[in-house]
C-alpha cells in the first residue's frame, strides 16, 4: 500500500468483493490446514528422526 501511495498519491484504494472474499477464504484455509496436518500425522517427525 505504501508503494501505491508513493507513486499515486491522489488515488483511492478500492477493494472489490471478489478479491476480499478470496483473501479471507485463503486465510481460513491456511489456518484450517495448519490445525489439520498435525492431527493427521502426529508421529511424522518422530519417524523421520528415527530413520536418520
């Protein structure tokens, strides 16, 4: 946002519904996957450490 204000000081920032919803969806997916992955593979790190 600072870059936009540097080069276009008199412009307005406009957020459209599609891109806003897409960003929110991506954020929710990222959090969901971070909680899901440890539950699916609780011993993944232990097994890989034992093999090394």
